[in-house]
């Protein structure tokens, strides 16, 4: 099986959430490793937000806030390897869903600029 997901987000939307809710927002959406990597850099946070949405789409379930069988924010973790290449790490229900679908290999591509961040996820 081949699965894909793509998402785009308006970077100022994430900036507003960080300013309005601070650590509450950051801890709800991002894992400790993601927060450490991003160091509150808004474009990095925004592109990971988009990547989590793209992972949920590839799994065919969406995010829990919108769908009962969706994944939680921390269940899709987007971290960099030793060279900074982004990788998908799944936890909990997201990992179970991927296993049920036979999805064992994940690739993610991230891009951002001043106003938009986009993520593309491919799994097989």
C-alpha cells in the first residue's frame, strides 16, 4: 500500500497561537524533542504542525480534534536525523493504525517561507 498526505498552513496562524497561548499551545501540539529542535522558531513549528496533519491524512483518519478516530498531536513526531533530514516517528494509536495498514516506511518533505509552510508525507 502507498499512502500520501499533504498540508499547508499559514505561518502567522501558528505565530498567533504561540503568542496567545504560549507554553500551553506548545506542550499540547509538540513533543519535547520537537520543542527542543524548534526552539520556538515559528516557521519550524508551523511546518511540523503541517507535517502532523499530513501524517494523519496519510493514515486516513485526520486529527483527533476533528475526528473521533483521529490521531493525537503527540502521536506523530517530526524530528531530524543527524544531518537534519526530517523523519516521522509514530506513537500510540498512530503507530497502531500504520501497522494495521502495513505502512512501515515513512518519508517527509518540509518547506516554509515567511507566510506559508507545507509538508508532504509518503508512506508504504
